[in-house]
């Protein structure tokens, strides 16, 4: 243990964490991976995009382990995972470009976030240094959840800068928009070459990236089919990378199509073999999303009481992902897989 300024550095712990990337067998359970790499106060990001290839099982495990004071960054987050963390007051900050907050027929896509804005429950919400929650619904002893707005392109640039180990990336796409006005993390300068306004988008290096892949080996080579989003950059920007794979294969199988290896072993700290880990969302080539479950899920979570009851039943109730699958029903999961295979299939 050593002191460097005000920072306490545990060199033994850091050396142990660094050693995970060098292992030849990185297979863990979801409980082990979340407990090992994600700590209170950490930042995280999820692989995939909106309702495809985002590991909902990991979000449920984070909740079961009671992680606190987390921050999350995403280009376009799915409504279930992020809103679940908001419901339980586990997030301090959300950096995001798009989230399904729209109401259709009075049904909110992010009911927990809406409750925070309107009622301050479980925490008030602040965006762009402006308190969105009415003053009468805020309490001085409860810190607000900060929501920071970016464009999809800017979030991508932040992760790219983190991966390249540079402090920022230049951008002009938001000049004239209101995002730089309210997002104080974005700096505006005069371009030293053309003397024109230029935005500086700061780098982002998440503590942990949880990335769902269709296929991986024990060493941590992860292959992705379909839309990859910014997973390439997330894996290289994050301090720790946890792959959640639908299929665990020998390394020789990976070598058959090396160009599909979006996440190489040198980036990866842990591999979790967890079929159907994206449920109730979908995974390209493996299973389609359980669309029929979204409506009753959202209806129940429109109220705080209903949301907490749903969490008790579907998150705290199952001890792990496989008990969750038991509850959903394996026959139903088989139907979701067959439906996806009619359109897309991962080659054998």
C-alpha cells in the first residue's frame, strides 16, 4: 500500500487484477465476475445496442449484489436494464444519447426515471446542471441522479478516445445545437489550423465493460455477428472486460473465422458462458427478443409498488440466470430461438 497525493494505491490488488488478462482460462460465473471486477463507485458500459445483444442477466446480477454509486455510459440504452438500476437508486450518473423515455398511451418507457423527475423517488434527477425534480420533492440529504446528454456520435468518440489513450476527440457535429450549452464536459475552442469553432469531446475509460457475444473461447476471444455498435472501442477503452457468451467453443473454432473476433483475448478479463443472457431482449442469430413480455412488464412497473414487486419476483427471486430461465420456461426460450433461426443463424 502506498500514498500518492491523496490517492491510496493498492499495488497488490492492481497486480492481481492485471493478471486476469494473462490467464489462459478466464471462465467464471456471473456472480464471480461481477463481484471481482465491479465495485461500488465504478463506471460501466454494456455491449450491444438498445434491445439487441445487451446482457440483461448481468444487470440483474449487479442488482442482486447491491452495487452502489455506479455510473453508466451508453449510446442508446435499453429501457429495462438502466431503469432497473435507477429504480433502486444504484446510479449516480447516466451519460447517454438515447433512452426510451417516450410515453405511448400513458405507458412510460422509463417509469423509474420519470418518477425521479416528477416525485424525486428514489432520487431526484438533474440534467445539464438543472434540477428537473420540483423543489418540494427534493431532499437535502439525497444527492440527485445526474443525466448527461450526448449525441450517439459523441459517445462513440469518447470511447474511441479512451481506447486510443488520448484525452479527447475533436468534433463539429453539435455546433449550433444545445448539447454543448448544457453539457459542461464539452469544451469549445478555436481550431488552431482553420481558426473555426471546434468541440473537444473528453475520453471515457469505463472501469468495466460487460459485452455479450455469440461465441467465445476460454482465453477470451469474442466473436460477434450482426451489428457491433461500438463494442470494438468499449473493449479497448475499459479497464476490465467481461464477455458473456452464448456459446463457449475451442480456440480452434475461433481460428476458423479470425476476422469475426471483435474482442481479442488480450482485452478480456473474464468469460461467462450464459446462454439466453440478453433476455428479454434478443441476440442476433441466437434468439429473438421476448416482445410479448415487454408490455405486461412495463405495465407493472408504471407504479413504484408494482416495480418493487416485479423486482422481488424476477430479480431477487431467482438466485442466478439459470433459475431466471427456469421461470421464463425453456419451451418458450426454444420458440424464441427457432423464431430467430428462421431469419438469422450463426454458422456451425
